[in-house]
């Protein structure tokens, strides 16, 4: 699906280590930028789904097993995956097609949510299997946010980057708060099975938003900015280690 060249920067490059936009024709207002608006909707829905999923699974585990240890195991598993693979996800997002990465992340998490629901309520899978599936879903979610944030500058242009950043923070906070609140209500009102299916629906809806947004502006690097995957990963991991 094509992108309107009159409303998007065509190329983002790097000069002396700094990002530089070329041939930028940004729209007069941020909200006339259809690509950014649709991607932002998808990002907000995805964040909502992540927060909804974490609380819904934890509450359902506590309700059905009565074990605080099992509920804690879900949270610990999520944090461990995020800590171990967060830097890898950021490095991958910097090197691959970000739109395809966001699509793959959303679709995979949507399918995993359906599989988790079926495993829990249809196959009665043991708890370690459920933890494994949750870990795979969490691992996939790590790629969505870095790919989105790394694409913002090329979508909106220099004129709107500050406004876009503020808007993203507002949407992020609203999505997190509403996701955490809605999860408890959904589990209490409809049960864990429906709650997990709602999670899957949010991820698939996020994928639809990314799909209809069209292609992202192309990202190019000068020769002196090209690095290996290992070099970028070490740099990213070092930053996280210095700024936990």
C-alpha cells in the first residue's frame, strides 16, 4: 500500500552521526499525517493489549490455582524475557524493515493469545507449557515499540517531532492505564478465556492499523555509520547496563 509522498519525508540519512531528513515535505499539522496517525492508533492498541494481557493472565492464574507463586512466576517470566532480550530487539529493529517487524510482532502475539486460550481451557496444558507460550508472546512484543519509536522521526519530519513525542507519551499512558483497569473488569465479568481472546483481538487490530498505514519512509545510512549487528548490540546493551 503506497504512501503519499507529499505528506511524508522521503529519506532519513545520517550526517556526522546525526539524523538528517532529506526532501521533507511534512504536512501543516501532525494530525493530517495519515501514516503517523494510523501507526499511532496501532501502537496505542498494542500497548493496551500488552497491559491487558499481563493482568488478565495473572488474575486468571490466581483465581484458578489460588497460588500467589504461580501468579508471581508469570510476572517474573515476563521481566526476565524483557531484561534478557530487550537490547537484542532494539538492535534488530534498527536493521530490519520496521513496518514488517511491527506487523509480524502483532500477528504473532494475536495468534499466541488464541493458542494460550485453547491450551488453558481446551487442552488443559500444564503450567510450564503456558509459561513457555507467554514467554514467546512477550519476546515478540519487545520488537513492536522499538520499531515504532525508531520510525517516528522519518514519518513526521523535524517540524513535528516534539509534538509527536508528546502525543506518543500521552497515548502510551492512556493505553497502559486503561489496559490495566479493563483487564480486571473483563476477567471478573467474562472469565479468563474471553479475556485472553480479547487480548488476541487487540493485537490483530493493531496489525490492521499498521497494514493500512502504508509503507514507512526509507532509512539510509552513510558508509561511516554502518556497523555490524554485534557492535550495535554491545552498544545497546551497554546503554541499558549504564541506565537500568
